[in-house]
């Protein structure tokens, strides 16, 4: 990938300059050759904001039939491993995608499952009772903020405030800080897109999840592709620095090699991947 990767070795690049080559991927001969010649391809995808548009309520983020069809085509190929790594609970993201051959990682990699295997981080399971308590306290405190709500995802907790009035956002931030005070030794509190994610501060994230899947399935030598839109996807990009990484959106700094505007361009790219790999039923423009 050295001939196509554009990031600096010393740190993130604010505006990766190769965006245009992904908007019209056929122009990038070096990239197409690298993808076509790889023995196997490992695909690690975020869900919300990457495969689906960002919506006002997380429950409304549905996969389109077109995206599902393209993912199924890739997942059915013997030389492809498709994984979806999400901050959602594993059962949630798996039910939303519903493709049996896909590998799913939920709760930022604390739980991972393939078609006939699963892995849960034991240290996270030990904190379940404390996480329940935090979720309940946050939920109680935030009843005074219309539009803010708490999602209990088992091994993690997420505070959503996208639908809250902007004037009340500081109240949300203060409440999260107050309720989480004293948990610094074991809890990681991380901002997202109008969310606060609370999770056990283990060395466990989308990057470690991708590494676990590659190691477990013997994919360390596979051509790796990572795509995501959120700050939590930066861990994935770091883990896949030997591969092709794509940040979705134009909103924040990234260490990814490339950048695309939104989920529509991700679908275009996945269609291009299928065509370059010669998969059947990919005669159209993705
Ligand atoms: Mg996302």
C-alpha cells in the first residue's frame, strides 16, 4: 500500500489528499492492482454513519437493501472476510445486518462473534453491576433534559443528546462528569457524535477487535480495509495501518489514508471492491 497511502508516518493528516481517487476509484490503478492481487481481503466496517446515514435516533438506523445486498455478496466470497465493528451491543448490530457469514464485534470490541464462535472480554463482564448502576443514575438525572436519553448496552452505556436543545448540552456534559466521578480507575468516558460513551477502560477497542479477528481467522496477511466515521474508528485505522483506511465525513481530523463524504460513497466503494475482485452480479456502478 505504500504507493497509495498518503498519510504521514509521524501522525494524522488533516485532509488526506487522495479523496478524489476514491470518488472515482477506477482512476487509481495502483489501488486496484493491490486489491485485485491480494490473496484474501479483510474488511472491517463501522455501522452507524458508515453503512447507514446518521439519524436522529439510533433505533432508526436501518441498512438499505442495496448495502445489505453488496455486503452479502462480499461476505459470500471465499476470499473475503467481512466484519462489522460497532459501538452498539453485538446482538443489536447483528440483528440489524442479518448476514450470517459476517463477523460482528459489539460494544467497541468487548464482544465478538462469528457464525459458530464468540468471545466476550471477561474483565468487562465483571463490571456489569456497576455499569447498570451508572446507567440508572444517568437515566434518573437526565429526565430533566428533554431529548437526552441513556442506552444500556450491557457491557457499555451510551448517553445520547442529539435530540436535546443545544442550550442543554452543557447540562448533559456536567451530569455525565458528575455521575462518573470516582470511576476514573476503571471507566473510560469518551465523547462521540452527540453522545458520551462509557465503557470499562480496558485495552479493548475497534483496533484490538480487528486484530483479534485477523489472528483468530488467520488473516494477518490479508489485504485489510477499514472504514468508519467516528473518533472510535481511529483505533481501527491505527491497527490497520498496513492496509487501506477510509474516514467517512469531512468533520474531524483523522489518521485514515483516505476520506469520503458519506455512506453513499462507502456503498460506491464496496461495489468497486466487488468489481475489482471479479465477484458476480457487480456489473453496475456499485
Ligand atoms: Mg459510526
